[in-house]
């Protein structure tokens, strides 16, 4: 099982690091980025295979004019795994 049509931004909060924000495809990247104190360093689309745990990122944000980065997949996976009890 996989979830698709999900957008994300990565926000850099400085000394605390970079964190992902995932949201539905019908919301603009720029709408989500408004109001955050940190700097948006990347944005795009994410797919997560719920059976294998594989996270894939791709594309870019037209509204922010920022592209996804290969390391974003690992940042998103790290945050999703924090909710696992055996992590």
C-alpha cells in the first residue's frame, strides 16, 4: 500500500535542524510555508510505500520555485519512524 498525491516542504529551523511538513496535493506549497519561522530549503512531492517503508521524493514547488533534494527522503523517513515503537 502506498500513499500518493502528497506534497511536502522541508523547513530549516537553524540549530534544531531540518524538519518535513507533509500535506495534501490540493494545497499550495506557498500556503503551507507562510507563517513558519524557519527557512524553506526544499519542496516537492513524496510517495511512501507503507509495506516496505521506502520513501521517494521528486519534483518541485512552482509556487516557491524550490526543488526537491535526494536527502529529503531520508529526513521524511526519519520523522515518520519516530512514531514507531521499535525505532
